[in-house]
């Protein structure tokens, strides 16, 4: 993709998206260049998709799970960064466990907070992309409202 950047009048750079330090360096350089030239910089971060595309995608149908595991073992950015920190004695299992516990609690609190909020209005689901709602979204909203009514599901 980065080879297309010049066609759009911008600079571009490709980086190992699994290397935290390389990505940080490239973003710093791209930001500096963008500010100096008042023009965008495309960054293509090359990585390996470890999971499925979506909940409806089963990537094991078209790629071997051993391939995914090997890529994870070799290039997972979290594993790589963890190994780097451990190599210099900057972290260990106790530190990692403490961080994971703290973050688990933070996520649970955030979920509780989100669940305490009122439900969003149904029409907001169909209004966040287009200035004017296209016909296919009007139909989807009408279909959803009919479905909710048919099954006596209350929603704003």
C-alpha cells in the first residue's frame, strides 16, 4: 500500500508493525516531516493478523492454526516487548501479574459504568456515518423496528 502514497501526493514509509520501537521511531519521523512540510505521511505498519477478521470469519478454513501460532510466537508485539523488558530486568512475572490484575479491575469498572448509562437511542445506530441516511440504511432501520415490535423487545 505504501507504494501508492506518491500517487496521492504524500510521502510514505513501511515499518515492521510488530516492533514497538520501530513503529515509535517511524511515527516520530513522520510527524516531524508532516509538520515541516504541512503534508500527510502514510505509514504502512506490516503485521500478521493473529485472529479472525470478524465473528463471522473462521480463518482456520483458509490458514493452518500452526501457521498462526508460529507467527504469534515469533512476532507478537506484546511477547516481543515483554521479552525485551525481561532481558533488562525491567519486569518479571510478579510485575506482570500486578498490572494484569489492576487492568482487569479497571476494565470491569469501565463495563459497570457503561452498563449504568441509559441505552442509546435506536436511530443513533444509523446516523453516525452519512450526512443524509441512504435508502439501504433507512430500510435496515425499518426492518429492525419491525423485528423489535414483532418480538415485543422494548427499545428507545
